[in-house]
C-alpha cells in the first residue's frame, strides 16, 4: 500500500533488496516468493522465483521456476515481448506483460476463484509489478498490496490489488523531464523498506 498515493519528495534512493537488485531483461524477471505456487505457508520471503518468456513469434509462453520448483508454464500467448512477476498474499502469480494484444495483467480474481486477463490500455508502456511489502506481519495486518506501475502519456501511474486494479493513481507527472521516453524497468522494496521505482529511458524510438 502506498501511503497517500504519493511519492516521497525529495526522493530517497537506496539499494533494492535481493532479488530485485538482480539485472532483468525484457523477458526475464525475479521475485521473492513462497515455497510453492499457491502455497504461502512459509511466507512470501522463502526463495527467489524466476520468470522467463520462452519461444518466439506466435508461440511464446511465460514460465516460472524456483530452486525447488521445475519450470512451470503459466500461460501461452502470441508475441510476448515483455513480462514482469509478482505474487499475491496466497502465492498466486501476478504477471504484467505485453503481447500482440497490448499491455495486459494476468491476475487471480477471488470473485471467480480463477485467473483473469485485464487489458491495461494501449497507452500504457512496459508495466511492472511487485508485492510491495512481503513481510509476514504486513500480510497479517492486511497492509501489503500488489502494485502495478507504468508510464502512460509521459506520466507515472499505478494500480493496486485492493482496488481490483480498477483505480489509477498518478504518482509523477511529466516523467519525460527526468529522462527521454521514460518507462518503468522495475519496482520493488529497497533496504529502507520503501517502494523504489526504477525509471529508464529510450534515446531512440
């Protein structure tokens, strides 16, 4: 949960907790999570999970693995070019990705007891996601949230799990003043227990 839906001003920069400090690519990502998929019995800080997009062109799929879990395909879609991983409080995977249909969120919808795809809109670029605070106490208190962050129309926005990803919050306007053609590369908790947004830029489009 982001207090008052706003960033700290001036910003406080610190290192990410592992594994958010690992270098990701457009089709690989790392996230701290539990002992198994849909198994949060050991909390959300048990081990590092790896997301990979496998295949190419019209035959691409997202798979997850961890030290005690062999590669497991989560879903297949056409032309997946970007993917980021989070887990909810019950270790359901939440995946923000881009495929031929545009930016999309794969998430577990408790009202249907199943997974669902949510279009984030054509104006969204490179969506990223994370469980903001994975500590067991925050889960017990109901204070943590899955955060999905992205740039849209040069502004930094996020949506969150407790709103069923239906309410968009503006975090920073005119991000192009920070860097040309901005995008969110990753979002995760830093060592000061603050959510840190890593903004990259593209010199050429």
